[in-house]
C-alpha cells in the first residue's frame, strides 16, 4: 500500500490472558499453526507497509520481546509496566512517536486473523474521508456483548454505545466495534490527554478518545470488515481452537 502519509502500527500485547488457563504464558504467545498469535499480527502490520511497528508489552515482556526481535527485527517494543487499560497502553508510545508525523493504526495482539486487504481498506477509507479516526467494524449475526456503532445519515460515526448502555433500538444494531482503529497521530495524543479513569477498574479506555473527538466536532469514520471472523479476539482456549479451525479452512 503506497501513500505519501507514513503509517505507524501499535500492537497491544501487554495483557495476561487470565482465561487462557496458563498463567505462565502471555496470551499473545499461544500458538496457531506453530507460531504465536503475535507473529500473525506483526506480520499483517508490515504487509500494509507500516514504516514503524511498535509492540506494547507488559506481562511476560521479555519472552514476547525476544520472540519479536527474532521474527521481525525492525519492530520496536514499549513497556507498559502497569496495565491500566488500552488508552494508557497507547499513551506509552507518546515519546517513541514524538517525531513521527502520519497515521497510527492500533491492533490487538490477540486478533490474529486480520488480513492485509481489510487493513489496507481501513487505512484507505481513513484517508479518503479525511477522518481524525476510523473504526474497523463488523456486521455480526449475534452482536451481544459488543459495543454498537451508531452512524449519522452521512455514514460517519455518531457514537459507540456499549451494550449495557444501549436502548432496545440500539441493541438491534448488528454493526459492532472491533477495537481496531486508525488515527491521525496528533489528534490521537490530543484525545489521550483528555481522557480520565472514570471507572471501577481505574483504567483509561482508548474508546474514550472518541467522546473527545465528537465534542470537538471532528469526523470519525468507520468501515466494515468483509468477514466477522477476522476481528474475533482470542480470550479463551475454545476461541483459540476456533481460530485454528479458521486457519485450517474448516
């Protein structure tokens, strides 16, 4: 993918993965087809010509960093010493990206089925719509548990509604937030400077930057993945097995 605007990719890989039933292993190091999940995510980041790939590590950081250094020597690592949410994680890259001018793609290290085509379409849509942020979404048969994407008449995003806050009408919406985003770098860090840990977990959520964007009346765009399986995160052993089946084509 070519563009005059550079692209940096941030991969969130600091979590413990408590539901994987193996506390001695970081979630992103569980394997699919003989390679850890993180391998597939870093691979797809480079496939769309990201000029920089930054992996945010925390739990089992040395193991992840050693693997990524060997598999993708150009990748960088940033430590999130204390896991305080996705917004806090991305904020750890502020110094690393201080002199970077361009767009920042945020991926999750536990979403290994994303394809180059989907991410290239996401970045292209972001630039064509001149959005400050663009959300990768998916149409799901059963969207229960996911934040819903509510759009304006012109197709831009009006809001993201978490299921617990959704009305009956909003719950009927089947377009969901995948947690994969691309941002204009300056606007991203501007937004991160305005979010607060207003929740029981005392965590900073990346999704809170969108509230700031909407207050500023900045354009937020969204594009659907062609296959909902691409955006599925792996949080359990069962989901890991399902992803293996997808890669096997069955």
